[in-house]
């Protein structure tokens, strides 16, 4: 049996719990594997791990607002706020796909979720449209086809398929693309839809919402096999009110608290429980 030779490895990032993720380059194998060194505390490791994914980063700024706000900045600030609130109660382990202004490809975000053994992926973004009057949050799940034309365009943009919007997906390995087929498993689809429904429920009491806020499309970042995953558009940077709100720490804290309530309810509910 062929055993690939390890060429080199480097530390990608230091985890908040004290461990590190090492990316190992396998010479002769033509692929790479993530190896995770996690804390040895058994009680800590029993807690479900939530991966919070701030969209864009590094040379991929995402969209930008009229006042110059960059999507990559508000997604990171919002993700840091969410991580703090999720960790406050001590019920979860929480990791970030990036902790600073780094570029992380969509394929690497998917691999990270799988290597960490995440129980849930929350990918955070800010939207844009040509009509500056459109505002409000929305939540998206994975599907082969989009729920509407606007969501299809959004998926293309977030997947890096439109020139001038960062192109952050890079090359998506065939095995990652093929993961979509495995997500046909009913339990994963239902679990993703259930957290999306719960997020919309908790958002709608506290935040402006886009009409028909629960939508779906083929978002590459949601391709983590057998891990419930949702993409949250917190608002529109093309709308002055949403842009100002996303720059306000109090508003980001409001989003974080609403998302934490939704995550708490999602983990607490039986797997076969119906929607609210």
C-alpha cells in the first residue's frame, strides 16, 4: 500500500482553547490534510463545537458600502461578538475560520469545519443590491438550485464567480464539489433548515428582515459534509441604515444575542422536532 511521504507542515492558526491547526503537505499524494491538536480536557471536548465563519478577508474585501464600509471588516467584528456571547454561557466550544484580516478560501473553510468536527457552521456576510432602499437580514441554506433569481445572483457573488467581487473561492477541489450530493441526507437538510428557521424566528423580533428571509442556493461555503450549515446575511451595505447599523457595536451585539438564542434553541430541541 502506498504511504505518502510528509514533506512539511506549518501552523495555520492558534486555536482559542490552546491547540493549533497544522496543515500537512503530502508529497507524492497531491493533496493536503488538516491535523488538529485540541485541548485534552474531556469535559471541554464533549461540548459541541460551533464554527463561526466571517465571510471574505485579506485581499478579498467582499462588498462595500456607500460610506466605505468593507464587508470583510463587519463580518469579522460580528463574528468576534458572536463568539464572545456563545462562549459566555460555557455550553459550546467556538472557533473562527479566520481571526484577523486573512484570506481563507472557501474550500479551506469547508475543510476546517470537517477537520474540527464542527456540530454547526454559521457563515456571516453582508449583502448588496442595486436598489439602496432594500434592507434587512436573511438566512440561507444549501440547495442545488436557488430559491429565486436574487439569491442565485448572491450565491454567484459569494462563490466568487463575478469579476470585481474578490474571487475568494479559488479552485474548489472536486471532492469538495461532490460533497453536495452527500448533503442529500435527510437529517442534514432538516437540521440546516431548522437552524435557519430558528434564526429567522429570533431575528424577526429584533431586526429588520428582508421579505421572505429564509432562502436557499448552492453556496460553496455550506458544502461541509454532514454538518448543518447556514449563511447569514446580516443586512445590506448598499443601504445607508443597514450600513450604519452594522458599524454600531450595539447592533452587532444585538445580532450576536439573537443568534445565540437561536443556537441554544436548536441544540436543545429534539432532532425530530417540527418547526416553530
